[in-house]
C-alpha cells in the first residue's frame, strides 16, 4: 500500500468522524445561542423603558415599538431557534435583526464596514456571535436534532403510507 493511499484513507476516516459531529455541533449552537437570544429578548422586555431610551438616542423610528418588536423577535425567535422550529425562517429573521443591530449603533456600524478591511473589528463587535450563529443555521439548517427534522421525517413517512394505500 502506498503512502499516498494510506494518507487518503486516514484523511477519509478522519473526515467521517468529523462528519458525525456536525449534528451535535448544530444542536449546541442552537441551544447556546437560542438561550442567549431568549435572555436578551427577556431582558429587553423587562427593561423596555431603558431600551426605548437607547433606541431614542440612536434616532430609530418609533423607538418604543421598535424596542418591543426587537425584544419579541429575540425572545420568540430564540425559543424557535433553540428547538429548531421553522429554523431557516427563524434564522433569517434573527440574522436580519442582528445585521440591523450592527448598522444601528454607530460604533458597530463602523465595525460592520470593516468586515474585509479589519476583520478583528468586525468579529469583535457585540452582535457578531449572534449574527454568525444565525447565519450558520440559516445556511446549514438545524441538523438532525430539531423539531423541523422530526416533522419532516414524520410527514415524509405519512406521504409514503398514503402513496402505498393509493
């Protein structure tokens, strides 16, 4: 057996092991960052006056309504994100929410503009980890351990039974 063949087989085995970790990683991302979104949403809801004041200082339109909507998006979206319910739609909403967080706060807006020129500013900003977690689930999906996956497999099984009965 050649060294090249051995290296290829070793690499394939290593890749196979890592592929098995994809679903637990997606679950960990959803659990951790979904919980963080829920905590932040709850914090905003319970301190709505402070959030409204902050949004007013940013000159956001309808600051009270905006604060309420952001709080609900983060609380409810975090719940859906955690359990993998409507995962891609939820992730899209959370991703847009965090993009707006980047663009609404002057310092973070500058950091967002440094995405290519000074990436350490970009990923050092407060919204980054939330933004990136939402982006990962948006692109990769929720993984195997999600309500979406359970429902998809259940409906697929029902579809097969209906097709067999017909």
